[in-house]
C-alpha cells in the first residue's frame, strides 16, 4: 500500500498558509458593539443589528453587564486586538451612537434621529435576499459626498474607513463581496444616511425565459408543450420577477463570479437589496480620548479662544493637583512602610534581649515563694487572730465561736501550737444545771449571716456589736 496522508511539503505549505491567514486576520480592525445604560428593547435590538453589519470582525456573542464599566471593556479589548467601540445609549431626548478608536481616541458622538430595524426592513420587501454566507466576509464600504471642506468631515470619513479592512482592487476576489454598506452625507441637513445592502450579480442580454432558467429555483413547466415556449414567449413569468437593468448597474466582470452565467469579460448587472438596519445620524461632537478629553468639535456649542484657553488652564491645574495628591500618597506609603520596618526591628531586638537575659528554660514553672517566707506569713496571721480572740474573751467573758476565728479554733482542735501548754477548758457562765449550759453568743445577722468569708478585725467587731479597739 502507498503512503497515506499528505506529504511533508504539503503539510509545510498548509502550516505556512494558516500562519499567513492568522497574521492577516490579526492586522484587520476588530470592533465591539454594545449598549450602555437603560437602552430598552428597541435599542438593544438595534445594537444586535449593527453587530450583524460588522460581522465577521466583531464579537458576535459579546455580553456586557450593568456592573461592567467602560474601563473594563477597554482592558479586555487590548489583548483581543479590538480597535473600535460602537456604543449605543438612550436618554429621555434621543438615542446616541458613539464611535471610539482605541486605545487613544478620538470619540465621535452621533445622534440617531431615525432608525429602522432589520425585521422591519425585511418585512417591507416583497423578496428579500439574506443568507448566512453573506456574513462570512466584511461588507464593502461606500462613502458618498464626503468631499466637503471641513476637518470634522474628513475625520468622520477616516473613522468609517478604518472600521473595515482595506481592499486592493487589483487582487480582490469578487466572490468575497456579498454585502455593501453605504454612508451618504447630506451637506444641507448635515446628516448621515446609514444603509446596508445585499449584492447580487446576474447576467444580462438574455431573454426573460433564459433568466428564469438561470435562477436557482427551476421554473414549473408542467403546463408547457415544449421548452421553446418558455424561452420564446416567457410565459408564467410575472413582472416582479424581472427587474429592469440599465447603464447604472451593468458592468463587465473582470473575473468569474459565483452564479449561473456570470463569466469573465461578460456583462452582468449588479443588484442591491436592502437588508437593514437603516439609520439617520447627525454628528454632535468630537473628543480627543476614549469617552473623555478635550472637545475638538461641537455642532451646537462654539467657544471663543479665550474660553478655550481658560478651559485648558483649569484642566491643567486639575491634572497638577491630581499629580500632587498622588505624590503625597506615595510619600505617606513610604513613610508608613519605614515606620513598620523600624517597629519590626525594634521588636525583634527586644525579643533577642529578653531571650538572652533569661536564666535557664524560659518555659519552666514559677517555683513560688520559699517555705520560710510562707511560714512566716502564716504565723503573722495566726498571731493577729489570737490577739482578736483574746480581746473578745476580755470584753465578753466567753470563748469566741469557731467561725469567727477559724485558725484559733483549728489550733484548739489540734492541741494548740507546739511549745505551749494547753489551757484548761473554762466553764462558761451559766453552764451549770438549770442555767442553760448550751448558751452561746448569737451569730451575726444581716448580710454576713452564714458567710464564712474571712473578715478583718474591725469589720467583725462592727458586725457583732462589740466596741471597737482604740
């Protein structure tokens, strides 16, 4: 079996052709068509129709949300190679179209005085001609009456020309020209007529019957006896099926065009069928940048030289203030960064000193006070309670309750401190028979009743009703 597939030279030639096509496509202008603000259904549909006119060098499925700003669109347009924006908006007064050149402008603002959608244009035609193959190539741009003197007129013509790729009349393929975009300028009303047509090329010099045979849909000859009847008399043909041709649309084809009978060096008629949309535009103003900048031209407002100088001076002052604020913010950020670094260094140095000055393991538990100091503090507290208990005995003549002086009671239960003789049990007054041997001093009443909190001597004397010690 022979070798299948393409040869090495064929693969290389195909790869080089694809690379050339990609480079040529990247060099062509591309556009975004979208709406801004609350446009409404009609203006939304108009934007889709204008996007249809700009195909295939436009984003057919572009979606711009309400939260997306113009800066977002500009940021996305750069990597994609987009060169123009066509932005439609609507106000209470009218509908506007902005034509922007990226990345540095200018921006042309048009007021749409009248517009007709594609569906309205097609519904008004008896026979329309529109199919998907027509939108595989950009339309042919035709500018009319743009030779009027005026810089804004020349700028408009240049902007419209840059919307579409340039054509070389010597190498252009006529089969790629299926649509035509006509922009006509009216010097009297200063309005632009925006029209979109479909192009059809048919041969001339043939009879009506022959033209019927050359059409894509073959005629019905069931009622004819011979084909000569169709060619000679042209029966079963209506007047609307044959359009009158003349010198205005008949030309000699420099190359063969797709279609029956369109041969090279033969005369054919070029017919245009409007497919929409249709708009009537009026230029409002021209600005330098993309959406903002100095106004280069305005149709309704005319300023003197002094007013222009004042506007420029105010704008220059505003730019200087903005630059000054930016510099101040940069200095503040630098100062805060330096303070943060200095604080970090100081903190690290303190941590190093603390780590170096610590003895042993810094995570070891605190051993607390030595036993001698703890014992001395307990002895002092016991002596203080012993003095209070002795004063109670002298004042009342009875032994205090254990709850009043817990340390003294505990010592009595344990046999007293070592080195001292235990006192004998003193008999309480009235402990004899018949005199209430179980008599005790009444416990304090009030907020300290039943509370075993250790109180100071002065507080206990006040609570028990004893005279204070001076």
